[in-house]
C-alpha cells in the first residue's frame, strides 16, 4: 500500500482540474475507505454528470484501486489498491484534521475526530498581507515592532521568507535599523505598511544573509539517559540510531529548542523531557541561533 503505482500516460493528458478531482477520489479511498459522488460535488462544485464521469475515469485508469459496493451504493477501496498519486503526509493530516475548505475564505470540518493544541501565534491578516506582498514583490515594509531589547520602535525591513518554529510564525528580513538580518515575530508587529516605491539594495537580498544560506548538518541520537532508546529511534525515524538533519543556521536553534534537544557537550541535561542529544554539538559553532539550543556552550 506504500508503493506508488506506475503513472499512466493518460494522466498527462488530463486538465489540472480533472487531475485534482481524481486525486481527491483516491484520497477518499486511501484514507477513508470510501468515496461518493456527493463528496466530489460538494468539494468542487461540479455537476452530478461530471462527478459520474470522474469516477468512471478513475475506474478505467486504476481498476484495482476502486470497487462499487452495490449494497451501500458507493465506491470503496479496491483489494489491489496501490496509490497512483503522491500524498504528502503534512497535507493529508491537515485535510483529515481541518477539512479541505475552499482554499481561501474558510475551512471545512474535520474528516476524522482530531484534537489539536491551540496555536499561540496567529498573525492578523492586516499585519501579514503587507509583509507577504513585500516578499513577493521584493519591497520594503515599515513596521511598528516591540522587542525585549529595545521596546517599541519603528523599523524598515526587507522581508524574504516566512518561518515557523512549531509554535510561532516569524518573518526573516533585513532590518535597516540594526543593519543586519533578523527574525521578527508576527505577534510583536503592531502595524505593517507596504512601501510601494521602495527598492531593496544588494546587501539586503537573501543571498547576503550568511546565516540563512549556511546549511548545518546535525546528528541527533537517543539521549544516553533514556531507558529505551529503541522507542526514540522509532518515534523519530532514525537510521542506525541516528537522525541526520540539514537545517538553515538561521532556524537550527529554534528547531533544537522546540524538540528539547540536549546540546551540551557531555549530555549533562538530565530531565526526562530530553529524549535527544546532539551528538556533533560542534556543528553549532558560529550559528547565530545556537543560543536558543538547550545546554549549548560555545567551545573554548
């Protein structure tokens, strides 16, 4: 069931809309075990005749993947099912837990019973929109920002990427006030204004951000204090007892903090919450976000 079926040539002849509907049919079959015409009609707003044709087309292309239950009067997963499309885990879990929605103005109901923690950092659209426009159009944004070090201030930033550390959304940008690349937490932005006639200088472009462009390779292993390391190996999908990560230096510290990784040289952090140890802690040397990594100390 995990093997992707050969991609039939006929799929390449389909329109984007047709392909999306066939993927949706397969999604329903694969993860819920059944699919109905009404599901397709509600999701895409197509006519019943179109939905009927889509199911017939899927059956014709992938006959082993789908069967019709004459008693229940709907389609069910076939005994020889092999997924024909690549279903990305993050998108699958989002759809199952939050529904598909319409992609713009609203979300749908969950497809399965799911319990999700409250997200602490939800940027307002009035703050987010000017910043995302500036990223796309390579412009400057004027923001009112509150920080621990300087309190409330007005800054001009050149944003170029959104970052999520698992709890909060940031924007990576060049800050003209400090003249360096920094992360700005969205909930600390009180106001953002897109500057239409602005121009980004060469030293403000992403290519000039050393920490953003530096890739750090980290080897995480079960913490020596853990009684059952094999469980941790399973939880994190380790290979030969090691989880090898490649992260941008600009975000590495956030990930290590979020994952509660012991980054001390001698794995001295003893709490049960430390399930992982950074085996090659020297890889953090010169990483700006290393100060966020639990237990990390700059080598002498």
